[in-house]
C-alpha cells in the first residue's frame, strides 16, 4: 500500500489537471440544450475507464442520458466493489453570482472552483484515480472493480432504476461504494448511513384566461400569485410543521441511541446561523437542528414565478403563477403516497376562483443502510486512515434516491463515503472542493479497496 | 362640420397606415435597452405635429424620456384645449402568447392588433388626425390647440409632474382632453370622471447569504419563497379586505347617488366571469363588482420570482425571493401615507429568520373630476354624436396619476373620453383596438373641438 499511497500523493497536480478537463464539459442534465454535452461527457468517462485499465467498458443509451459501465474482474475469489458516480451537474443560474465562469475551473485558496468540482465529478474522480494507482504501482487492484456512472442524478435517476432491475447480473457485487455525501465538518472523516428521500412537485395556479390590466380588473378577478402565496402559506403551521394530512404518519421515531449520537456531535446553532448568514435558524419546533436536517421531513419552495419579473414596473394581473415545491422525506415515508396526499390537499385548499394543476416531477425514497457489516468497517477504517482521525457515522439531509434502489435491487451493503463539505456551495454559484479533501478522498478510496480485500 | 366629418370618414384607411408606422416604433419605457426607440418615437411625434399644422413644436428632454409639446394658437378669444397622450407602451412579455409580433401591427376581424394599438397610440392618434382634418377642410381648427405627449406614463410619469409645475404658462388652457380610458361597454359612448390611484412596491426577502442545497439545509434555514408567500397571504383577510393598518382610513364613502348610478349600469357578474374565463369572481366582501373596481382600493401581486424557474427541477433553497406588489387607491387615500403603512406592516409581519427590503417604485394619486361644467357637456355631446347613442358617465379601475396633477397644477377641467374596451388586452398579449372605435374616436375628437368652440 505504501507504493500506492506515495504514487497518489505525488500525482495530485496531474490529477487536478485531468479533473479540470472532466469539469469543462457542461453536463447539465436538466437542460434540453445540453443533450450533446451529456453524450460527450459519457464518452469522456468511457475513455477514462478504458485508459486506467478496465477490461470491459460500455455506454448504455437510455431514453434520457447514457449510463456508463466499466469493469475489471481480475481477482476471482476477492470481493467485487461497484462504484457509483454521476457525471451530470446542476444548472448554473444565477450566473452573475459566480466569481469565475462555472465551467472554467480554477484553483484558488487551496480549493478548486467550478460547477461539478465537488458534486459529483470531483468526488467520483477520486475512485477512478485510486484504481489507476494500483495498476500503475502494484500491477492491479486488490479487489474486483465495477463502475456505474449515470447522467441523471440531478433530475431523479429516472432511467437508472429500470437499468438496475434489468442488469442485475451485470451489476452483481459485494458492496456499493458511493461518494456523493458530505463530511460532518472539515477534517472529520465521515461515513453516512442515512439519507432523506425527495418528492419534487409543481403547482400551477390559473385565474383569468389571459393577463389582465391590474387597474381595469383588480378587485374583481382573483390574482393567481396572491392565491398561490396563500396556498404555500398553508403548507406549514406556526410551529413549522408540514400541514399535509398524514404527512408524518409513517415517519419513524428517532431512537434514543441515535438521538444521543447526534448530541455528541455538538452542533452549534449560533455558528451554523453565522455560517449561512442568518440571524436565527428556522425549523420544526421541538427538534434540534441535526434532527430537523437528518430525521425529520421538510417542505421547501425551490422556485416561484408569475407575472412581470424584470426590472421596473408592469401593472399586470397575471393569468398564471407557478411554484416548484419539494419535500425531503425520511424513513418510512413513501413518496408516491405523499404525492397523492399533497395533490389532494392543494386541490382542497385552493379557492374556487382559480384552477390549480399539481404535477409530480420526480421522487426517490429515503434510505438507511445497515452499519454493522464488514464493508462499513472497511469504509470507516479507510477514511480514518486517510484523514488521520477517527471517523464519525452520520445521517444527511440530502437525497440520493438511487441508494434505496441499489440496496433493494442488488441486495448488497452500501458505503457512503463523502469528501465534500456543506459549505462547498454545491448547487449554488461558486461550487468548490477543498484540495485536501480531494487528496484525502484519493487516499481513502485506495485504503478502502485494500481493507476490503482483507475480508 | 359636415366637411370635416366626411373628410375623416373617407380617410380611415390612410390613417390606419400612418398609425401602423407610429406603432412599429417599440417604445417600451420601462426597458433601459429601448432608450433610443423612445427618442425615435418622440421625434416621430414632433414631426407629426409639425406636419399637421402646429406652429410651435418642441421636444423637452427629461432625466427619463422626452416630453413632446406642440401648439397652434390661431384662435385668440376661443378656448384652448390641451390634449394629453403618451407615446410609451407596456412591455410585451410573455412574447410566446402573441399571435403576431407585437410591433408588426396587423388588421384582422375589424381590429388592429399590436402593442400600443390601443394604449395609447391608437387613442391619441385620433386627436392628431381630427385636428389635421380641420386644417385640410375648413382651413383651421375652431379652438386653440396644445399637445403634450409624454413617454413615461407606463412607469409613473415621474418627469411630467415637475414639468407641469415648471411650465404652467406654456400649458395654460381651458380644458384638458385625455383619451386613455375605456368605454363602459361596446357601443356605449363613455365619459370617465373617476380613476384609481396607484402605489407600486417591491418586497424582497433574503434568508441565507447564498443559494443553498435544499437537502443539506432544508429544515434548518428559512426559505425566502415560503416566507414571502406567508407575507403575501397576510395582506388580505378572508373577506378579501386589505389588512394593512389604516389602509381604508381615508377612503371616501360611496354616495347613494353614485351607488344607484352604478346599479343602473346592470353589470352581470356571470357574464363578466365568463369573459375573463373564471368560474367565479373574487373581491372584497359586501361590495358589488363595479364598486370593487371603481371605488374600492385593491392590492395585487404583479410579479413574483425566486429560486429555480426554468423547466425541470433544481433542489435549491434560494437566498432571495422578490414580489412586485401594487395597490389601486381611491379618493382620498394618499399614496405616500399608504407606502409608509405598507412598509411598516411588512417589516412587522416578516419573521426574524429573514431580512426584508421594501421599496417604493412609483405612485400616483386617485382622481375625480367635476362633472358639471361646459367642457364635460361638450365631451358628452361629442361622444354621443360620434357613437349615435347617449353617453354614460362612469368611474374606472385603472390609474392615470397625471390627471390629478393636471387638475391641481393647471386648475382646469379635464375630459376623459376613452375609446378602448376592457377586453382589448391592453397590457397583455394581443392588444388590439376596434376599427369602429378608432373611427368613432376620430369623429368624437372633431365634434369635441366644435362643441367647445361654441362656449
């Protein structure tokens, strides 16, 4: 292992140059206009898999963006690790808030800045280079490797789920390794064992059959923005509890053990508020911040638009207003059931003077992975070695819906080993990745393969 | 007069071609990018004034868009009429809802379609051509003419008010004539004697110092869209009364006489709802629709934006959300007082977990003009002759804040003689003007000058 670790340590700057190439492909999955870039990015991944030593590489087209598969099975009898990553990234708006163009990565203050620098290109690239390091130094990795990189994580992994079902034999493995989570804090090596699910809806309110003059019609005809605002305002009560009927019905109660674990992480609300720039935090009453983030479901408007939104004034009484509303779900909430309850509730509270259309954009289940198994032990040991500090086990507020499908479809343990920080601005302007976390990620990935080979 | 009327009637198609030229100039006053077009339009007006026979024409630059003045004072001893118009138009978005490009006027179904075809180019053009007809037939108009055309009506006439104060001598007149209102209904000649005022505000809610990932932070940090929605939802009570303290304090009670007049207009709520495409109307409880539109103040969101608003899904917990909120005011509400009350109330109801910025964009006072004077009689007589039917006197829900300033500054009666219909989509896609109303407008304008010369 010493050879491998030394090799990785002495090649960091080369890796950063290669990572920049990968990042420069603007693979925004949600934009129709970027379909060709998605294909280009999938081909880039496939080439990389081939270059580092994978013996079978295949690009699987889907109805959406391609899935890239790579494998090296030169260690019969040894475990097989399936490494998941996603090559698609979030949109970049608002563009004017970026200090540098989002797809022109730059290194500044010991960080690499760009869309995808962290989520997920920066993270998944560590698992490519760690495997390469074994080939380049000791001849081959200590375990069998399978890669599956998708291009639709940021839009709900709609085509990966059927793929997992269909390709169970191809994807057979002993453990799934995913780096798409965050570390609990800087310099705290972290294994994540729980993620929230996601349900993403759109609510469109229509009043008049056309935009009207707010002087000539204001006072007689309903205003869809005002009515949408009233609907949104009724989605939380004064204790910030979500008011959708049966929303909390299937939510698992937090065990005393987990509650105590969370307390030991000693999160400071004051520092947290300071970091995000608010005077006070806000959330469901009677729960701590970590509980609200990790084990309680939430509801947020992700976008709203209606009427005149440019600079200046236009006295319009608009015909329509639209909100994008997503919910983070926790075990054992069922996204499909919640979507039905949400739709029913919105239709019920909408007044007769408007019509309302409720659409489900996508969803994914919450996930909890068992922590008492060898794969988890290997994961904890690997990050502890890489970061030189004892690992903590946490849950996370974000969602990787696909985790549930991996666990359910492939019936294997999953290790969620994240190298990002919550403060890395993923999904925001000036996304970045700490160079030290990139480096420690490379080491952790290599240690993990090594640890795994011992079982 | 017969000559004049015949001349007008036989030149309608020429006038429409000239009107098209005027409309083709995209004079959108609110867009910075259209500053040159505004100048071009002001020059077009000035040339037209010169061409028809005005003896003094001047373009007055302002800090915003120019004011165009024209005069012919060849009838000493006869009354002087000051004709007001505005050459600026509303923005055209959403562009995709236009059946034809907004600045390429076309004639279809006995209507002319384009942005500005009605509001206000189509209407003010009638008063240019009527005056020309006198020059071309009987040699000169029967009264003295002054024109004042501004380019900032759609953005609050910010530079006209000081201009009126400064140029009182230049603008001295016996009556102000304005065609920027609507007819009560098709084929019902109408004189308007009351208009609502306007107060246009922006409310910006800020939570975190940057856009956050809604998974990693949702549940801990306030969502500015949700909070803005809560604020908006608190601006009306369940009876659709505006909840801003002291909002109704100065509102004049409707007289029994006006109430009865309104009743005689027999507005059908059912037909009104059908025309705008809603199941039921909505508005302040215990008032009829006409009362709500004409004599009651209202509050409407004209625009809202926050977070991700493109197609697809982005799981962002945004930093900011913005609403444009305007109020229509009635006598004797004071816009400046209401702006203060609004600001105070919003700041009071906003929770501590967000910061809120409240900005006044522009405002104008409500207006009522006296109806018992010769000018009004001339106006009623003119529209009755032109449309062949007895005129009705109405109030209107829209605002021409400048009316108050005309009345107050110039101390003259004002005649509001509108030829548009509420269904003409002014401020909306597919704005249009009925050709018969354009024609009757030309005639009414000529009859008015003739009637006025008799006093």
